[in-house]
C-alpha cells in the first residue's frame, strides 16, 4: 500500500499567475503537481510545453508529474527530464513503448504508463514491470472539467489485481473528473494517486478540498 498522493493539475490554474498558483497548491497541501502536456495531435488541444514546465519548476520544489499526451513521446520526453520527477507516456502513442520507458528510467526519472478510456487494460500488461506509476484516465484526455467515467474503475481494479499477482509496486493514479466523491470511489478500488484539476483550483479553499480528498474533511 502506498500513502495517498494528491497531485493538483496545473491545467486548471490561472496561467498568467503560474508562480503564485504553484505556490498556492503547495501551501494547500499538494504532494505533487501534475502537468498536462498536449500537442494538438494526440489529443484535440494544445496546452503547454517544456518552457512552461521549467517555469513551474522554478516556482517551487514540489515533485512535478509530467503527463505527455503527445504523439511522439519518445522524441519529446528528454526536454522534460530536468524538471520532472515522473514522466508518463501513453501506450496509444506512436512509439516503441518498452524502449521509451527504459530510456526514461535510464535517465533517472520516474516512469509512468497511461491508457485512454477506450483502451483495454490488457494493452499495458507487457509493460507493467517497467512502471513506477500506472495512470488510468477517467475522462477522455484533452480537457479539464469533464465528468468522471465510473466504468474506468474496473481498470483501477485490474491494475491493483495485476500488481498483486505479479508482485509489482507501481502506484495507481487516476486522472479526470476527480472530486470528493469520485476520489473516494477510486481510492476504494485501489487508486493511491489522485490528479485533481478543476476541483482543486476552483475550490473556494484548496486546502480544505485537499483535506476532504484525504478523508480529513
Ligand atoms: C485531461 C488531463 C487532466 C486534467 C484533469 O486530459 O489529463 O489531468 O487536467 O482535470 P479535471 O480534474 O478538471 O478533470
Ligand atoms: Zn493528466
């Protein structure tokens, strides 16, 4: 069992006040910050790139969890190595998944592996022993503020079962539509790492929202 990690997603913050927003999340109790890199090709949105992640890095010392929603993560991941604690890539992207994961690990950064809602959990099976983190998308990637997809909880359970069966130790992360209720649902199925975008940044009091997610309401 891993202790619960809460990772507010910077996608939901005020980009014009990035430094203040990063510090606000950190002082509200964030364990990590989640950074959604989108290339307008793998998903239907463009967010930000490595310069922005570097700027977030300068604002605080909190671990940065970089989620690459790009078609060629093998080409782009090196640009995120200096700032990232973890780099997560998608199994659906156009790359040799095992090679990319091995290269990220060899660079000394945590390795994450993710899948879209339409992709069966089995697609991750060949690579599970290479991951520090399995990210189950609970919305279609591309945008914050979408409703949680409860059907994805089956994949959270599958990730927990595979971890036990194979004696592995990866974290199980959920991303998309997480709030007090859906976060508790995901945690009850085995999720130990919660990405929270709009629910954290739009809360009247982010610290209170994060305490609620820890069950300390
Ligand atoms: C969606 C991103 C998420 C997003 C979550 O493609 O991967 O990280 O920021 O935002 P909320 O919590 O608002 O669904
Ligand atoms: Zn994300």
